[in-house]
C-alpha cells in the first residue's frame, strides 16, 4: 500500500491527497495562500490524472454552495479556501453541517482584515469554531495529505456525516516543501470506499432536502448534529488505526503529546508552531527541565478527556495560539480551561500566550521564554501577547 | 395517484432515533390540510362545464383533478378558495359559495 | 439541427400537459402567482427534476417538516446560492452518471436580481446545464413586501412607502432579461402567468437547451400588490397587454419579441387596480407611460418579432 515519495509543499500534498480520494466535484475560488491547491488540481484535471467535475465558481460562497448541492445528490466533494474566503462562506459552513453534508475542505489559515495581511494566523478558522464542522489542524505536509484521505472516511462515516475542515498554517505549511510519502491509488481505493448516504436526493425515491423545522422539531436536529460531532471522536481513532494498518503511518487521535507523562510545565498549541516547540522541549529536557508539549490535532470535536489526561501532572500550563477573541482571551485557551474546570486537574498556573498574529514570527527563543514564564511564580497577566 | 394525499396516520417523531438522517425527508408528504384557510369554496356546475380545464391549468394549488369520468373534481382538503378558477372559467361554470362557520 | 428539432416539437397544450402534481399542499397564500409558476414548470420538466429553491416564499411554504409539498426531489438553497447549488447538483449528478435529469431553480425577484445575482452570473458564464426560473413578484414578499431590485418605479412597499415626500419605489426594475442575455446565455425568456401557454412553450424549449436557460416569469402576489386573490391571472395578463411587461426570448444571440399588443390597454387601469400604485398621480402615470413607450420603441427597433 506504499506508493512513491515526492517533494511537495503542504498545498501540493493536499492536492495529491484529493486526487487519491477521487472527489466527484471540486468547486473552488482562488485566495492566497490556498491557490496552489486548486492550481495543482486544475492541472490534474487537464492531464486527465484526476477525473472530476471542476467548477470555476465566482466566489467562496458559491464554492461551498455548489459542494453542498453535489453532496445532496450523493457526490463526494472538495473545496479549499482561506481567511476572508472562509468568512465569505460562513453561511454555507453552517448549512453544510446542519444538512449533514460531508464536504471536505482545506483551509489555509490566514489573518483576517483589517489591517490587510496575507500571512498565517488562526483567527479565520477559530472564529468559525461553532459552525458545526470537524476541525483538524495539520503540522506538516505529510500529515496534511494523510488527513485529506482520512477526512473523507471520517466525514462520510454514517455515525458522523459531518463536514470536515483541514487547517494548514498559511505559507508555513502551505508553501513549505517536504519529502512526502504518497499512498498508492489502489491502497486509497481499498481504504476509502465510495460515498454512500441516504441523506440525498434520489430519482427513484424523491426526497425533500434542507427543509425547515419549526420550534417543535428544530432542537432535535441540533441535538443529532451535536451527537454526530461527539461520535467523531471515536471514529477518528478507528479510522487512524485502519490508516496505520494500510499505510504504515500512525496518528495519535485528537491530540499529540510529547513528554507529558512526567512534565511539570506544558505548552498546549496547534498547527505548525508545534514544530518550533518540539526542539525547545528536547533541549530543555536535556538540561533537566520537566517540560512537555500537547499539540491539539482536532479542535472539534474538542479533546477534553485527552487534554485532562495529558495535563494531569502539570504544575503550570500555557496555551499558545495564533488567535484572540477580542475583549477576553484566546479561543483555544477558553476551550482548554473549560476542559480542566470540569475535572480535578488544576494546574497552579494556566496562562494564555497570544502570538503569531498576521504572521508575526514565533522563534525558538520565544518558546523558551514561555517555558520560563510558566516556571516563574510572578503574578503576570493571564493573557499575554508574545 | 397523480397527487399526494393527507396522511392522517402520520405520527411525528418522539425521540431522536425516529428523526431522519440529515435534513432529508420523503417528498410529497402531507400531514395537514389547508381547508381551514378557505372562506369560500368553488363549486363546479357540471352542466355548464366544458372540461376545457383552464381552471386546472391556472389553479396555483393544483387541486382541480380530472380523476372522475363525470367531470372535474376539486380536492377540498387543499383548495384555499382563491377564486381564480371561478374568475377564469369561460363558461362561468364555477361559482364561489360561502363556507359555513 | 438542434434548433429544428425544437421547432418541430409537439406544442405543449392543456391537453398534453402532465396530470401529475409536483407542488401540492403547499402553504403559499391563496392566489399566489409564484406557486403557479413553479407548479406549471415542474409539470413540463417532470419527475426527473431536482428543484433548487432558495430561502424565500416558495421554500418557506413547501418544506415545513414533516409537511413536504414537492413530490419530485427538491432542496432549499441559501438565499444567494440558487444558481451555485444548481451547478453543484448538476455537476454531482453528471459525475455520478445520472442521465436525463433537470436541475431547475426557482428564485424570486430579490433572490435573483439582488442577493443571488453573482452566483447566477457565474453559472451563466460557465454555461452550466441548468434551468433558472425567476418568479418575479416585484418585492421581497416572504419577509413582508420590502423593495427589491425588481420593484417597479412608483410601487409602494414597506421599505418604499408612499407619503407626502416619496411616492413609493424611486427606481425602475433592473432589466434582468437583457442582463442575462448580455452574458451570451444559451437561452433566456420572459413570460407571465397571465399567458400560461407561452410560458409552457418556453419551459419546454428550456428543457432541451444544452446549456444555461433563464426564464423570468411575471407572477403577481395578491397580498403584496393589493388585488383580489382571484385577479392574479388577469393582473398578470394586463401587465403584458398594457405594455409594462413583455414576452420575449433570447437565443443564439438574437432577441425575439413573442407578443405584440396591437394597441396597449390602459396603464392606469393596470396600476390603479392594485393598492401598491393607488397613490400615484396623473404626472406619475404620464412618466410611466413615457418610459413604456421608450422601451417599446427600443424593442421594436432592435428585436425581431415572431
């Protein structure tokens, strides 16, 4: 089931994953730094290595609306966007999840205007955390590719039937080239069966879709939607295990931990910055510091049990995120804090570090400083910009 | 049948397991009528009716059916009493009668 | 070749129109012109239709769980998303190997000329094989009669009130038919529920077009316009007869007028038969008639007639 290796950017790895997953319909609108995904896909259509209906839509709203329409007849779909484009889709994001259309989308995490900026932060996807999508955050190109293939299996699972958004940090992942292992087409075809659903229009059994449900019924549909997202936690684990059996690469579920078993000071983060944290943790460990890392891989469903377990022995925890809910704190911090508050895991210090907004650099020295902040007993601010 | 009928026996879902998957439900599924909307009802005078079916063509609710050999039949479960049929009938074969209270 | 086969097609008439109802038991207001436009269209297009209906009157009255009024496949789209969802449905069905289907949209005037305009333009540009029907009742009726881009000048709506200073809507209808034609659309037509056979013929033509079709059907709303529920058809017919609406087609780059009133009926009778225009005065009427005359002069100059 192992194919060849290729030197690909994150975006190109996504495009390679999409080709292997054989979507029936791709509808997308260009936006920096997503563009090379849809350029590569267009080239694959041109050279006939990808057979799909490729729609040149005139906006992101239409991109997702078209994917929903295609999903509503039982087609597998893909779209990709970023930043302002994701916001422009907002109506359709809720529509896709409410209608239980398992669209798979890649989002290149990018800052939101104003001021204008094309570089990476995660305010775009995190501000849409409540739109009912499964949200995954990749750390590198290989994981991006593997997530795309897993995404269809997760999203289309009958217990889940929920759209899935894979987030790649703009430029840092989308445009960085790495050696990537490509699964074979036969392997992916065996791993990923064709999409089957009863949630579709059917010429033999006509259906009414995307209907209205009044106060007597509406909440039940929302409860079912919530249940489906919660069910995804287990489905993700099952799919990853199966993926490991097929392709030999194993993933660790909703979070990934590093040295958390005995760590006193733990940074919780997500996306590419984990790659900066990792060598710092190793270096501090070599100096005898008991530090650790939690990388959140899925923000929805939220890994509350996993986080509690990983942070159980920590004296101090810092949540580092490229996001801020203005007037309060980072959204990831709110979620981590909420998970801890529902347990007896109570680190003596819980700090929120906001950084990387608009692509501001977060260096290894910055990370080391954060661990120092966690160790210090000074009463600093709980929410601090770095 | 060329049109759906009122499903009197339909029981709305009680617990979550009885709800449809996603937002997909069988088409042409009627669980209530529109009869109470009407203040007047159209009545066809079979003597005058030429079966031209202009009333059927122009009815926004499609409730004038050609299902009986003896002439057109109005589905009073779904007629709203708009009066287009009576107005457009060239034979003046449809009269609007007040509904009793 | 293609065109000839259309022309030789048997004409749709009351006699051969399908008896099957595809939109039944809906909650549209009595005398609703839009629901008639939709019902007739689906009779022509048939059971292998996927109907896409944006948020608006026809979706609000047709899909209230567990009461489903469409008997063919149908889906509500987002308000701006009629055309983009139609493109997706058509692309999905094509990719799955489904044959002989129609992807047909039914959007109101606001959903077409305003919020849904961008997606419609995109779909026409792609020449996607879809049928887009705009049922024009000249205001946002589902939300309570607010002015849209297709509200005619002088019409009173809840957001274009008529009082001492303002006389209803201040702007004329966007020329949607000409706008879609300017895209080089494969087929476009105007119609009126007051001329149902002309409408049916155009639907039948659209069903065979290999590309994008747009039909703009004039569909009175008794509640919003302020006329009796029984007058829907006659009001729709009068609009054509007095020259404020017209029946035309655009195909292969050519405009064709389908109906030329020998002598226009009274614009005043048309307008003053509806509450939304009853505040208009002699000068307003004159201005509307002048505008009508200018429009018809332009139509007669540049469109052929058949």
